[in-house]
């Protein structure tokens, strides 16, 4: 019998210590480029023994080209996890066919008759469209391939009999007014995904190798280590983003280090721990003098170092201020502008000028505020001037605005914690006391803060409502609270099921192979699988793919807001389904198959929540 279990995983941080910014930084060790495994799928011919038949009556306006395929795909090798991208590629390959099969009358100019694969098909996502189709090739695309958009029966047969690594099985399709629409064999897809607990769908589709050093300039001493009372909300946003990026990249197989290392037992460490951030620490008297000396030596030998006779009265930094006589006399000066000009680097501020002081090895990824970006570009050029050639990029965050108020990070966290406790007391009354509730309120406060600051595109500003009379609702689609609440509902459901088993109301859940997943006919059930469980692995891949990209300038744009938006959207659709469907029905044998199928789906959904929350370093709450 298959018991219901939680997925577990171990996290680790490779600590790379450092001290003051500009003097102390971590060595970025990206020794090689790593590309994700590309899962390729190609269209195939109909399976042996596969038959096609006429279609049932369709609405007026439908095309006579209509086929249904009911054969089960042969399982000749270890099945690959179903993915959206390989399916779209396979559909595109099947639809385009070979160039020589395209009639002369439909040939156009250049690539017009052969659009890019990602433009040929669209994955549907809305509940309305998923009622009758899962993928659509619009009429405009069909017209570029075939005369009058008429899809030959042989091509239809090829589209509907797809097979290949990661390709979803097709059940039928037809050409309608909007284009060629196809439907997935949903029962087969449910079985394929839910067998084995959907473990292959809860992690990145491929593992990478390499080292990424995440540098957070906000935490560098300037000259003193920041405190919660000096930390701005914009700076807090960069810290949370660095923490989130670290979890995402670790999950993809990268070795992740964090810079700078902070003094242990400092106020800022206690503040970060309250938010669930495990930043690396070192004793307060720890130094990095040996590394600094090596960096200094490299910069002194750099071809970009300015000698006294070359310097004259050049401006320093980017501010246009002239260097006074005797100022920084004998200091090391490096021409940063010359570095990016001669090395052909894109996206750097042309007024970087020169920089004075000890050099620093730069990091692979600077997670910085827009206010600190110029300073980080200076450090990046110092690193290049020292002879290092490893890739480094800048992830720049927009500001955080609080109209009518000015709060430090400490005040903001205190405000949200107080509002969360007040909301909990209003809902649960005197129960809200003791260590358990203290932990719940701490996690819920962290969730609120993370979703408020990370749900917006990282380059865009965030505007917060921090009026003290406002509250944090435990109901409604309000970001982190709403997500954590719905995750807790799943735990409550399975606790209820286990109690039912103990009382003899329900049998133990059987093996997946004993269930008929065609019982999952509710609109919301397919939506949860097709929009969330299946695409999640490819969503996790995005940050690593962005780092793989060459060129594009100093900045890197990663869709850092996607996980938060994914969780909020998932929670809305799950909540709608859960409020409508009674999962644990009457304990009648003829109802058990459907109940067990739903439990398999919701168990996978619970683990999906855990995996997604883990990238935000948020532990799930079992009851709320």
C-alpha cells in the first residue's frame, strides 16, 4: 500500500567569508559554462494498431478535418516526466512536417511558412478554454503552412499520434474557427504525473554544475555592519531577493556562496533569522587580510592601473569631482572606463572613471538596489582589472515606496508582526498564545513580508500600504497569508483522512496502478495538474537559464517574481476547487476510487506547495 508521505530535502550553504565592500569580496568561481539538458521531442507516425475514427457532431462552423485517437502509447523505455516545452516542440514538428511536403501554392517568403515552434502553438490556461482544448494552433499560423489553412488528414494523424520524451499523450483534436485545437488524454496524464508521488515534477527538470557567489552590497560594512534600524525597505528587498535566488540556484545543482559574511551574534543576524534567512556568519574578530593582499598585488600589476604621470587631474569616480593635490597620495588608482571599453563589455555606465583604493575580487551576481548600482559597477571593473575574467552580472532592484510614512526595516517588520498577531487573535481568540503560536506568527509575518517585496518584477518599484490602522487579513487573496492558509488546508485534509482510516471509515489508499483516473472529471482538477504540477519544473529552470545566457550587458533580468505569483495563482484555483468539491465523501465503496484519485492529486499539490515555499525559505504551517 502506498502511504502518504511528505517530501524532504536538505539545504546547504557554501560559506565564503568576506569583509568591507570594495576591500573585501568573494571570489567568483564560474569555471565553466553549463547549459541545461535540452529535452527534444519529434513527431512520430501513428502507433502500430492505432485507428482513427469519425468525430461526433461538432458546433456549426467546425471544419470537416477531425480525428480522435484512443490508443495507449507503447511503453518501450523508462517514461520521461511530461513537460510543456517538449510537447509544444513535438506538436510544431508534426504540424510543419518536411519542407517538400508543403504545396508550392502555400510557399511564401523566407520563414513566413515556417514560424518559430513556440509561435505555432499556444498552451491554454484559462478554465474556459480548457473545457474544449489544451493546445491551440491559431488559424493565422495554419494559413502560413497550408493553403486556406486546411490541415491534411495525414498531418492531423501525425499530430494526434505524438510520442517522444516528455510529450503529453493526445486524445483528439479538430480544426475550428479559431484554429487547430487538440486535447490531451487526461486520464493518462493524471496517471503518469501522480504515480510515484509526482516527485519528478517538484524539482528542476535538469541539474547543473558550477559555483555562484551571491553578493549583497547592502550587508557590507560602510564602515560598520548595518543594523535593522539603519536598513531601508529597499535594502531589505535586495536581501530577500538574494536569499530567494540562492534557494532557487541550489535547487538546480549550483554551489551557492553568500557574501559578505556577517559577524555572529550581531543585531542584523537576529533580524534576518526572524525572517527565516540563514546568512553565513563568522566571529567578530575574523579577518581576510591574506586575500586582500593577493587582490592588491593583482591590481598593482594590472594594465589598467594609472601611474602618477598618467593621472594628471582626472576626475574620480563618476561624480566629476576633481582630485585635490595630496588627496589619496600613493593610493592605487585603476581606470575602470578603460576596462569595459577595451574588453567590449556592454551595459556599464560610461562615467565610471577611475577608482581608488584596494581592489576586490568581484562576485558572480551582485544583488543590489538601483541606488547602489553605480558603486557595484565600479567594483566589477576593479575585479576585471585585477585579471579575473569570470562572468559577473548585476541583479538590480527598484525602490520600495511607502506613501505617507517612512519606516526602517525594523519598524516595518514590527508593524507586520503586530498586525499578524492581531488578526490571529481576532480569528482564534485565546488560543493565540505559547511557543507554537509564536512560531506560526513569525512564519506568517515572514511570508507576508516576502510576498509584498518579491511579487513585483525586481526592476520595478514596490509601493506598500504601511498605515498602522490597516490590518493583515487571513482571508482573501492577500499574498503570503492566503498562500500559507491554503497550504495548511491541505494538511488539515490529510489529517482528517488519516483519522478516518483509524476509525475504519476509509481504507488505506491503494497503489496508483489500481485506480481509474478517468474519475477526475472536475474542471478544477485538470486545471491544477495542467497549469501547476506539470509546468512547475520548467518554472524552476528559468533562473539558471538566465545565468547561462551570454552577453546582454552588465544587468541580468531574471523573473524573480514568478514563484510568488505562481503560488498566489495556485492558491486561488485550489481554493475555488476545494470550496466546490467535497473530497472526503461518504464512506461508500463505489465512491472510493474517485476519492483516492483526488487524494493522489491533492497530495502532489501539497508537495508542490512545499517545494515552491522552500525556494522562499518558508516552512509550511500544518494548521491555521
